[in-house]
C-alpha cells in the first residue's frame, strides 16, 4: 500500500492519467459509433431505393412495352425500306441518263 505523501501523490497522478486516457478512448469509441450509425442509415436508404427501383422494374407493363418495342422496330424497318427505295430510284435515274 501507499505509506507516504509522495507515494499517494504518485498514485493520484497515475489515476488522473488513466482517467484522461479513458476519456479519450471513450470519445474515440463514441466517434466510431456515430460513424457506424451514419453508415447504417445510408445503407438503409440505399436498400429502400434499390427495393423501389426493383419494384418499378417488376411493375412494368410487359405487354405495353412489347407493343412499343414492336412499333419502334416497324418504324425503323420502314425507314430503312424508304431509304433503300430512294437509293433505287436514284440508281434508275442514273441508268436512264447514261
């Protein structure tokens, strides 16, 4: 045990240093805990957004989108056909001029 004033003062200094170190460790742990909580909240928001996007994708009216695809495919093909006909007419005109 401590039997002198000097020894008691040394023990008090050690205890004070330990308390200061403990306070710093607690502050560091609190900071990490806050960072983890923010990260968890961000992940939760991301999960909700992904679920909403998945729901939107799954809720697409497949029949309607298939009809739109067919419509635009037919329009693209008719545009190609029109261009080929225009080129054929030009070729025929050139043949007549020769």
